[in-house]
């Protein structure tokens, strides 16, 4: 496995592979990798001849009051996990390699990015779309792998690839959870032991919503029940709980077709997300 930091090195390696007729799978990450990321790498390893992982904490998707400076980083740990998953190449650039000083070109989207996380993180998805577009142009993968935990992001990336006619297949992979149900996240490391216990309210509420949706098709009733459940946890503060169409991210009144019950909840100062698909 190689670790490189420049666009030139990635392009040279991928071109060499493609000359040999080899397929390339790509997993974009912000590092501090865990079993959720490894599940994406495993899927990429299974479906491609070569696997590239990017590790880049993208400053463009963080707001001015968000956790860019404190976002956890550990390249040695990340490299070990990648190697154990059979990754062939890690792209670990500095911000200066990705963004020139006078950088002024962005990829933006309307509709899908305006609700859910987009309400309270208005610049987030412009940063995501721009950096993922750049990474796709650099790596030129055949397949790219994203987790369902970031359900809105997965929908946004799929729409961007469709709308811009990118020759890449986007593969969504299931949420990976801890044994007690908490969705794996790099931000879980921010939680104190008391907050870690309190954070279980997210997965419990997701499970409640999924169970209710088996018989109750009124989305508002299911969402209200989920909110009431979260409010039983004193350390939890709701950012949003919503029922949306799984592809368009538009709010739904009825849980018909494939829908997503999605939430963002603060546990102390840490913002966590979780979701579940209905009628998948």
C-alpha cells in the first residue's frame, strides 16, 4: 500500500492501473477511520481490482463555528486499518494541494441540500459536492462507496453524478453500528461516558420509528412519536427529526414508497446523525 499527498501521484498510479485494464474503487473519507469506513473499503475490495481511499478533512464543508480544528485525526491508525482492508493507495493531501489560494469554483445544488442538515449547515453541501467532484476528477474511479449513515449526503452525491453525467457508479452501504446500536461515527470520540450512554437515544428512536412505520403511514404521527422519545433523554437536544423521500429528500406526509426517517441530535455539544429507510 502506498500513501501519497499529491494529485500528480494519484493520477499517475491510476493511469497505470487503467492501462492494465484494472477497475478502481474509491472510498472518500475525512479520516479517523472506524469499522463503518472499513465496511466501505471491504465493499470496494470485493467489487474492484484496485482500491483508493482519500483521507482529507475538507475545510470547505465546515462552518465558522464548527469543529474543523478539533476534528479527530490519526493517520497511523488510518493507514493500519486501510492496509488490513487491502487498500492499494491512500491519497492524503494538504488543503493547499486541493485548493489554490485564489480558488473560486464551486459545485452547488438546490432542493436536496436545503432541508435536514442543510437547514443548520447552509454551506456544508456546497463544500461536499465541490470536494467530491474534485476527488472524482483526480481518482477517476469506476465505483465510489458512501455510507447510508449520511443518508442525505448519499442522495446528494447520487444526484450530482446523475445530473453532471459522471461515469461513476455510486454504491450506498448499510449503517454499521456498535454492539449497543449506536451508529459508528468519528465524532463519537467527543462523547463523555455519560454522553455515550445518552447517545443511545438516537438508535433507539430510529428503531421505534421503523417499528411504528410498519402500521402507521402518517409521517407526522411517526415523527412526533420519535421526537417525544428523544425528549425523554435529558442530555439530548433535537436539531431535526423528519420523514423524507429517500431520493429527493423532500418531506413526505405519507410513508409510501422508499422514505427515510432522519434525525440530527445534540448530545451535549456533539451533533450526531442517524436514520433508517422505510419500504426499502
